[in-house]
């Protein structure tokens, strides 16, 4: 015997075992007899009719008469067996059982491959069980109708040819954006997105022809108001009597999932803050952009000046506004054919296919023009440094293109970034004038600080630095609080205004050496101040002078003009703080010498 034949016989043997197991688990009797009416097979349920203490195999090759003593039943069985064997016709009968019930018995002639009779197949079922089954079926149908109507997913029965609905549940109509009566009136094509109709129709044809047992697809329903609903559609044949043109359709609303997937896809290629492309997308298109059909390919590199300063001084909300405005201007100028990418925290890269170097430089100039227009929503001077180049015969690859554009950008940044910082300080100082209270307070502190400097006979250069530092000591407060800041943000910013002022001044060459004086003007002589907790004369002299002048001016401002002893009350307050918050020697000089001088503007 060949290996192939052995394998075939093995498979047949396994199939036979499975088949016999199925017969043993059927809820009715099954048996087979040979031409002499002897049993050659009976399933477990039928065997239990005769089985006492022995095995089922003991009943094989015996006649019905050898297994029972009921003469009437023996005769009935013999007559019906003979009729089937003689005529070849099927035989159906109903007989009364001992339990006062009825059984329906069906017999059919068995033939071999050559159509020769070889025996009888018998099937018997309890009619009472059938009636119970019918009752259960009716109950089951009622449950099905309830489940059908109340199911959490949409269910409908449709004609595969016309697309008309025979039945839909409430949820199906809701998902389709229709009333139930409308869903039964219009075919599914009327509310399916046009782009999905062709595939849906093709799958229905395959199902109708029996080429597939069922199918699943994602498609879109279009509501009457234009709203799009994504659904997961499952369709299978629905058999009712001899009608094979019906299908049962189940739909699940997956709009939220599709929107989430689309959001993930969007974020994988876009910068969430500005909406332009991100570095991942930029890296994915580099090679494609260098192809011949995209030439000339121009590249613009841009760096937002002072972003770190903006974040440190004005907060990340202000920095975000700066980045968003930059991206908006780039999109407006460069158009939809440009690939605008945020490739770093403060860097943007723009790829312009089929764009000459001359056109690219025009875009740069137009972007710079629009960026220079003041925007009240920003708290700083908006400045962006650009560099650009074009891929041509002289520049063969992107590496050289990047190098040239980046070099030009950083060259421009060397001049434009310091200018931006200086202009921002000028803008803040101008803002102090708009906030009259801060401006007047700063001027008063500056006047008293100048008297201090002269009383201490400070050198002219140091005196000039003291004057500037005193005037700018509250520049950090001027940076904060506009209509868009919350009270919580304002309170936090006020507490840190000396640090904010330090951050501003240290970023410019002109004021960098004054930053320390502003930073420490809220230190206390006993070491309990902020931000560093410095003690005694470790605190810079300029900071200690500003602290005394600041405290005095602040106390005067809190006292009523009706108080005839304002100055005396303020002095008493200063003396109480001597040695704790304020330098005691400076307090003595201030109260004994400076306040006795005539109040003049310096």
C-alpha cells in the first residue's frame, strides 16, 4: 500500500469516527439494517430502547424480533421493512408508544454505489418532543424579535438584488440617520456614501451567487444633513423558505474609533501645536522631493528668535503664540504646494517643489514683512531668521542644500537675534509707561537710588548702572498680566518677577551686567529673602540700595494722602525692618541723610 493510500484511509477513518459521534449525539433514533433485517448500526439513543446490562455491540446482527417480545411491534416492523426492501419507496408511519405518546418512524432503502439494495435506514422521533420543540421555537422567535428590536447594534434584513429593506431594528435606523419607516422605504444605496457603493454592490453579488458565505467591510452612511457615520458592516445570507435573495445585515457605529485612528495618523505626521508637518514627515519625503519632477527644489530654513527667552520670561503660552503665528504666516505665503515642517523646537524647514531660488527668496521677504507687523496678542517682538537655497546643477544633494541654507540662516541670526532681544526690552519698558503705577513706582525708586549712590560717592559708571537697574527692577512685573492671563498665572508671575527681570536683562549685552542687581533686590539682610536666600553683604550693594528705596516708595503708596505724617510713618516702618529685611547701615543713611535732602529729579 502506498503512503498516499495509507494517508487517504487514515483520513477516511477519522471522518467516520466523527460522523458516528455526531449520530450518537442526535436528539432522535437512527439505525441501519441489512437485507435480512438485522441491525448493522444503531445510535446511542436508539440502543437505549433495548439496552439493559449489556453492550451496544451485543445487539448488532440481530433482528428486531430478537430484541423485544412485543409481537404486535415485531409484525409492524417486519411488514414496513419488507415494503421498503421490495418497493424501494420511503415508508413513514406514526405508532403509539407504551408511554401513551406517539413516535414518527421514517424508513428509506439503502443502496450501494451501483444502486443495488443493501439495507434500510431508519429514523424515529418522539412526536411529543416535536410539539414541545415547536413551542420552544415559538418562544425562541418571540425572544428573537425582542433581541432583534432592542439589540445594541443595527440589524436589518435586505433584498440582495433591489437593496430594499424587509425589516430593520431601531438601532439600524438611528445609525442610518432615518426614521424606521424611512429605512423601510428607501434602499441602502440612498444613504450610503457614493465612494462605498461600488464595493458594497460587488460584495452583495458575490454573496448572492454563493461565491462567499458572508463578508465584512467598513463603509460610510451619509445622513440627510451631510453628517458622515462610519460603520462596520457584516452581511450574510438569510434563508426564508425558498427565497435565497435575502441577506441579514449588522452594522456597528465605529465613527469614534475612525476619528481616533485619523487623529493618530494626523499626529504621526503633524506638529500638534502649529498644525504643520513634523520632522517624521519631513524625513519621509526627503528622497521623494529630490526626484527630477520636483526640480527646481527650493529649501527655506527658519529659526524663531528669542523663543527660549519668551518661554522663560513670558511663559510657554506666549511662546506657543509665537510659534503658531510663524506657522500661519508661512502657510499663507508659501501656499498648499509647500511642505512646511517644524523640525525642531524653534526651527522650521520648508520644501518648495518646482520653485526657483528667486521665487523662494520672494517668499522669504514676504514672510519677513508680515512677521514684522506688530501683533498685540504677542508679548515680544516677533523675529524669525531665514536662510534658503535651491537644488540645481551646482548643488546635487540635500546635504549640501541644507548646509548652505542653514549657514545663511545662522549668519542672519547673529545679527537679528540680539536685535530682537533689545527691541523686546524696549517694548517692555514702553509697556511700563502704559502701566502707569509700575512706571511711576520705578521712577521713584530710581530717584531715591540715585541719591543713595551720590551719598555713598559711587563712581559715575557704577552710579549709571544703579540708576538703570533701579528703574528696571520691576521689569519682570511689567512682562506679566494682560487680559489673557488667569489670576493664578498672574500671582505666580508676580512672586517671581525678580527672576523674570533677570532672565530678560541677561540676554542682552547692554544690560547683562545689571541682571544680578535686579535678581537679588528681594533678598533679605538676614537671609530669609528670595530667590537665593543670600545674607548680609553677600547681597550686591546695588540690590541692597534698591531694596531700601523700593520698600520706602511702596510704604508711601499704601498710605493715604490725608495722613499728614506719611513720610514719618514710612520711615518708622523702614527702621523696624533694619537688620532683618534691610541693611541697617543703609537704612540709617537713607533716613538720616537722604530724606533730609530736597526732593529733586535726577
